[in-house]
C-alpha cells in the first residue's frame, strides 16, 4: 500500500508518467421489444425483458497528473489482450517516455509473462523494459485511481443497456474524449501519513526493545 501511495506523491515527469490501469466486465443486453422514444416531460420507456448479447471488457488507462484517460473495449481480458494493450500504451500513447510507471492490481494476467505469451522474446523484453510496475495489495484495489475513473464511466455513460460491442465502444470513447477535453482530474488526497493513522489496525504492533 505504501509503495503505491509513494508513487502517487511523485512530481509530474513526462519521461516517467504514472499511469493507472484496471478492467471492467460489461454485460451486453439487447431489447426484446422496441423502446418508446423520449418525449418532452417523459423519459424513454423500455420493457424489463431483455436478451443477452454476451460480454465485453473495458480496459481503462488513466494518467491522474496528466488529466488523461483512455478506454479500450475488448471481447476478453486474457494475457494476450493485456499484452496488446501494453504495447499500444508504450508505443502509441507514450512513445517518448523512458518508462511508464504502471499501477495495477495483482490479476494473473498483469505480468511481464503475458508479453512473452503474445510477442517474440525480443519484443517482450523491449516492452517490459519500458515498464515500471507497482501492484496494489490484495483487497486494496481501491488504491487504484483507474477504479475511480471506471466508476465515473459506469455512472455517467454506461447507466443504460449496452446492446453490442460497437455501442459500448462508442459510449465509452465519447465519455473519455469529453473528460479529456475538459481536462478533468482525480484529486487524490490519501497519503502514507493518513494510512498510518486511519488504517492503523492493518499494521503490525511495534514494540521497542
């Protein structure tokens, strides 16, 4: 926990941007009956019966100090999916950075080994050398700023039925573009000093000899 909090206290450095990532499964749901369109003074109306259209996954990447976020929609969150997202992150989103300081949880796909699962050893090594990974502790994923962004995405853009992957991508992309254009930030205030007071119960009891 303190390792992640120390990362958040670093000064902004474009050569070593701090980027948080997380994933969000989304159930795709279609209507069985045509909804009634919205009218003045009346919200859209739709039948509660629905048809499942499978699932998709939102990959969220955000740079808290850069007021930037990106949402990528995929059909799954396997090792190869994470590896391809990482290559885009370092080669397309941050091509000039020496290292991307990545904060993520301990999901078994969030490992350097995933890069070797997808790419040649030389390419996997190259990508791995561009990363500095910091993992949130078990049961401590709330430390990941990307979770805050995913919560905002859900409440602001995905609070209705997502019919298919195209619909999900369109809604997620529009939300990310709007927040980026408005330079919206996450004002993280929780520090290591706060943790040692508010979460004192989690620390071993120290006794001086």
